[in-house]
């Protein structure tokens, strides 16, 4: 139970501490005394959640607080003391730290640190979820509207189921429903697969046909290879024949160009050209000898003429050769004869030099012709060698050729490839049949249907059981709520029903009383009646926090509410109630009254 609350920098408090005890703790005070601040600090300290309608931690920081906001709550469970400490820092963006300690004689022992860790350990210690603590253990006007208008999260509903004693059955039901869905999928898969089932005989027939297809494919493939080889041979034969024809055309061109028929003829032509060149060179050498002799003679004549002309100027002219005295006329006659001979020699030299040029030109032409003959001879040798090799290659190809026409071979090849494709396609279809065949028999589908039927039967049976248990527990809860609310509302003829989300509805003799049609006092009292009845029935939550529950109530109903709270404590519905109000209370000596 709650033993102490300490607040530092929280809402309206600079620093405040208060202690509580078992039973009813009644806190009263005027406006701005801090009643709601105290209750909110208590709820936040234990659960880490701020009650609505504020719901934000930044609004709970005391205005102007420069340091930390600290909320400490001491409580005990099963005789063991604990302390929850929550620290807020920051202004615009509030950061939160949380710690859980165990109280012993020597001090504090830290059990958890951090919001998530503290939440988990607190729920282990308390035995229920912290959100359920706020929804079922705290009553305030804001929480009334939140509870009536907003559905609880799944975790709260599971806590309600657990405290009402149907949680285990609900867990089993959820498991069975999952199994039912799994078995339904399994059944649907088997039912689809049974349409693809084939027997062992059919499998054997397909296997035999696949073996036959493999043999046929092998034969067709071998024939395709043979035809492709024949096509390659035929194409190679045509290519070789084309090369042979090209070589022959080159040979005929050589024969036409040189006027020969065979290689021997061309070689003999080369010999004749060589002999012609040798004769021309001998003739040229002979002419060159004549030119040299004439030039020597011309040189001698020229020297004699010069000597004779020198002798003509002497006083007693004489022959420069024989020293015989000669007259000038005789010398002039001799000079004339020699000069005439010089002209003849010069004319002969000129003619012979022209002849030498003509002989040289003939030699050059014959040498060029001889070079052409030699090149033609080499080319003819290469052509003849190529023809020999190509003819040998052609002979070898013709030995392996069947003689079929190329177009017929190509047409045959296309037919064979089409036949092979058909066999491969048939093989693929048969393999697909074997691979897609599930091997699922109708007996397996029947067994799956039986499993699914049994799962559905179990789900329906458990649903009925839970419905009966829930209806029985629900009737108990409805009766308790009616009893408490009649005491609070002073209505004798009302019927109250509470759903699985702890939402109450009221039926009067005049009809159903909707939540929007209720007055503020009716809402508060109905909400409180639901909480007290639930706490009495569940037995897991042992305390209740009431934030000014008597607002909107007249004196008669205030007295009735106090009596119900006192009765709840005395009869053991709850162990502790912390309640706030504007005014003091009198007539309940066992209550712990605290004035703010």
C-alpha cells in the first residue's frame, strides 16, 4: 500500500511530503491547496503516467523551477517496502529518469533504472499492468470522460480478463484459433494438390516415354551432326573450286601475256632473252673499242695540226715529224688533210656513240623483259603449286561428300531441328507433369479435413465455455455495480450491465440511460460504482485513489458515497483509499484525515 509521497518542484509544490496508512486517507483543503497536484504526483510516481486531461509532463513542472522535479512514492507489497523515484529535467523538452529501490533496514537497494526497466519490475512486484492501475485504481472527472469515450488498449483488456479469471482460457482460445487458420491453409493446399495427383502406373508410363524421347533426340541429333558436316563439306568444296578457278585464270593470263603454254616455254624464253642481252653487250663492247681508237686518232691528228701550224711561222719551215724542209704551201696542204681526217673521225665517233646509246636502250629493255619473265616464272610456279595443293584438297573433300545438293541438305537440316525441338518440348511437358505432381492422395485430404473439423470443434467448445464463464462473472459484476450504484444514486429500480472493457450502461424503467444523458453526479457515481465492484470481484488491486469524487453531489449522495467507501474498506474490497475533497469530513473516526 502507499506509505509516503514526496514532491519537489511538482505542479503547485516547492517541496512537500505526506504519509498514508491503511484504510481511508481523507485529504481536504481549499482551492489551490494542492489536492489534485498530490493525487497526480502519486499516480505519476507509481505508474509513470499523468492522468488526463493534461497528460503532459511539461505542464507538471512547477513554473520557475530551475532544478529537478522529483516525485518519490514509498509503498509496500507483501510486507516488503519499495520506493519509486522519478526525476524530470528541462523546460521546453522535458527528460525523465526513473528508479526503483527496495527498502530495508540498512538503506536503499536499487532494483531497476530507466523507464522501461522500472515499468517491467513494477508490474512484476504489483502483479498487474500499470495502465490498469490508472484505469481501475484512479477516479477523477477527467478519467471518467476518457474511460467512457476511449477504448482501452489490448494490454488493459488482457489484465481485466486475468483478474476476472478467464485470461488462461482466452490465451488457449487464441492459440486454437491460430491452429484453426493454419489447418485451414493446409487443407486448402492439399485440396488443390490432389487435382495434380498421378498414380505409380502413370509415372512409369511417363518415365518410359521420357526414355524413348531421349533415344529419339540422340538419333535426330546425330543426323543433324551428319547433315551439318555434309553442308560444311559442300561449302568447302565450292570454296576450293572457286580458288582453283582463280588460280587457273591467273595461269591463263600469264600464258597470254608471255605467249607460252608451259613453264618450260617460259623458262626457254628467259634463256633466249639472256642470250640476246649477252650479244648486245658484246656488240656494245666492240663499238666502245672503236670509239676509243677513233678518239685516240683524233687526239694525234689534233697534235700534229698544232705542230704544223707552229712550224709555218718559222723562217725556215720544216716538217715537225721528219725534219724535212717544207714550204708553207706544203704545210698548209698537210694541215688541210689532217683537219679533214679529224672531221671524219669526229663524225664516226658521233655515229658510234649514237649506236652505243641504241644498244644500251635495247639492253635495258631486254633486262626489264628478263625481269618480267623471271617474275612470271616465279608466279607460274606458285600458281602451279597452289593448283596441285587445291586439287589434292578437292579430291579429299569429294571422297567424304555424299553428292547431295546444298539446298536439299539445308532443307533437311531445318526439318531435323524442328523434329528435335518438338521432342524437347514434349520432354519438358512430361517432366513438368512429374515435378508438379504432388503425390497427395485423396485419403490425405480427408485426414486433413478431419483435423480441421476437430480444431473447429475445440474452438467452438472453448468459446462457449468462455462465454458461460464470462457471463457468470459478468452477472456477478453487474449485480455488484447495481448494488453499489443504488446506494450512491438512491435509485431502486435500475439495471446495470458492464462489458468486457469495463464500460457500464444503465437501463431504467423508462429506457436506456445513455452516457451523454447522465448528469455529472450520475457519471461520477456510476464510474465509482463500477470501480468498487470490479475491485471487489477481481481482488488483485488493493487500493483506490479518488480525486474529489463528491463534486456535483448533494449532501445526501455525499454521505452515501462516504458510506460506500467506508463499507468497501471494512468489508475488504480494498485495503487503502486515498480521497480528496474541498471540505472536511466528520463521523468516520477510523479515517486518516489530512488537511492541506
